[in-house]
C-alpha cells in the first residue's frame, strides 16, 4: 500500500530559490510520490495546521523543501506528534545555504535527483538532540553549538547574497569579534572541561558550517553526541585548527578536546549564543544538551 505524502515548501529558502522552482518541485514530487500533496508554507504559523490536516487525512510521510533551518523547524513541529504517530516518515529536500545535513547523508542537491533518491530510500530511526535552556526545548538532527558558530550564523543570515565563500568570510568576521565565554562543562555527570572556549559543538551529525566535518565519527543511531571543544587561543591558532575541520583531521589538534556523551551541561559567565542546525538563539548562562528520549524515522 502506498504511503501518503505531504510536501511542505518553504518558499523563502535559498533566497527565494524554492519559490522560483515551485513548478519543478510539483512536477518531480508527483512523479516520484504520485500520492503527494504539495503545500506552500508562507510562514511558520502555517506548518502546524498543515501537519494536523495531513495526519487527519492519512499522511504518514512528510518532506520539507528548504535549508538546514527549514529542516530544523519542521522537525521541531513534528516532534509533538511522534508519540501518537510512530509510523511518521520524514526527510528534507535541500534548498538552502549550508545544506549540511544533506551533505552528510549524500542527499542530491538537484531537485529531480533528490526526489528520485528519496523515493528509493527507506526510513530509518535516528537520534534527535535537544537543547534545553530557560525551560525552552529546541530539537536538532545535526548539531547544536555555542561560541563562534553563533556569530557565524548571525553573519550568514545578515548577508544579502550567498556565495561559495560566504561561510568562510562569516567565520573570519566572527572570529575577530569573539568575546569568548568562560565555560564549565559536565558530561554524563562528570566534570570534563573548565575554561574559555572559542567554540563548543554537540553533534549528532558530522558536518556543519557549510561543509566543515566537525564530527567525522558521528553516528545518528548510537544515542551519543560528539563533543568538540575549540579552546581559547590567539585567533591565528584557532583558524589553523578550523582549517583542518574541512578535512576532518582536527580532532588531534592541541587546541581541541573531543569526547562522546549522552548528556552535557554548560555553565557560563555570560549568556550563551547558541545555534541548533543553524537556527540561532541567545540562551541563558546554563544550558543542557542531550539525546532526546525519542526517535525520528528519517528517509536516508
């Protein structure tokens, strides 16, 4: 029996590229998922009503069209329905700036190739991470981080146009403007780090920042986060460590600490700028990051 599919399109993704390619999305969506309904979500307020209407009409598969931020938003909107609808399947058709989760999975960027690829893949249960601060929960499929990445994502979102070098320029700009937080980090109840950090990444997936292989050993099913800490150092030393991230050869760098954990806490001397899958939020001085007690059936 065919699985009913709803395709939700963020028309603003990729600087409006999703809207420009809407006809192609509809054509190839119907070719590879003949039972699908294509819905354009003009605002975040459109998503939950669309999910509820789709579930009531028998939808079990949701595809979002957009970038990592769109992917993150849809996952957070789906989470409240997973317990009562364990058969839900989900995937993202990448059409944004970084597209890092797609890079990790090998999802094609071209529209028709992506729909064809998804139609021939199976849904598999994967871990979800969750960031908790001030009683607010933010789920993520790929990464959550503090420090440099917050500034980088602010700069990327402020960029008027996106180019291949946008993330690199945003990183340099953020690096020289950094005010490093002093952080105490515990992992699974054990004190693991105390000091100033340039960047701390809690990763479920392997790739962030427009292609940086921050956690090359990441496993989406092992119920563990990969923790990568870039310790405080002069900017030139930090940039040398970050340069190695693009090849995944950074974990032995003297300014980097690396370990795995299911649950961590971060206590800082100032409010922490955080990101989850590229979506930014200014959290408090105390945050928790862990593997959530639920799975998402992701097509990959």
